[in-house]
C-alpha cells in the first residue's frame, strides 16, 4: 500500500471510521446512522455524462462542481427505471 493511502486510512481510523474493504462505517455510539441503497438505474449514466459535459464547458469549475446535493436532489425525485414499482420484482 502506498504511504499516502496508508496515512489516510490511519487518519480515518483514528477519527472513528472503519472498513473491511466493502462498506465503510462510523462508530458513532448512540449516533443514529442510515444507509441508502439505490438501484443502478436510479441515476442514469446519461445524466452524469450531461453534468460532466457542463463541467467541461465551464473553465472555472472545480472537479467537485457536481455537488452531492445535486445528485441527491435528482435521486429524491424518483426518476430512473423504477423497477420496484412492478410487483413482479418481488417474486
């Protein structure tokens, strides 16, 4: 493991974060925590590509110009394949 990655993992561990390589989690004691699982079609690749083109067209934009809030707002609107609306998805 490279030294930068090792230091980052150590810093996160000291801050209370843990990971065994698949789902990082925070040991927050009595702190309520949630995990949101999304289906693969809930944010279509075409939407991300559109946002990336907008980012590329703006020379002053930073790489983080597509903020998490914009993604969450899109996801909360319920666009995408909506596979779980079909009762047959439940067997």
